[in-house]
């Protein structure tokens, strides 16, 4: 039996665990590492169907907000 772990799922779990920590307990290096992990996560999820769905939702929200303005 071969067990594989999807890298995107693993990064999502790491991001959730890192963001649950208190802000006061984070060093500057820790914050930079979290940003780098989130950027890699975004790059990996962007070409997927789920990433395209998120993009569509964000575009609709932005268009709705920009149309409701003065």
C-alpha cells in the first residue's frame, strides 16, 4: 500500500497550525517563514480547479464592491 500526501494539503495544515500561535510569540523570522509558506501554497493551488473557484469568488466580490461605490 502506497500512501501519498498532497503537498497542498500538507501546506494548508502547516499554515493553520502556524497561524494559531499567538502574535506576541512570533519572531520576525517566524513571520517571514509563514509568508513564504503561504506564497508557495498560493502558487501550488492557483492552477487547480479549487484555486480557479476561489479566484472567481474574489473577482465577483471585488466587482460587487466596486459597483456599489459612489
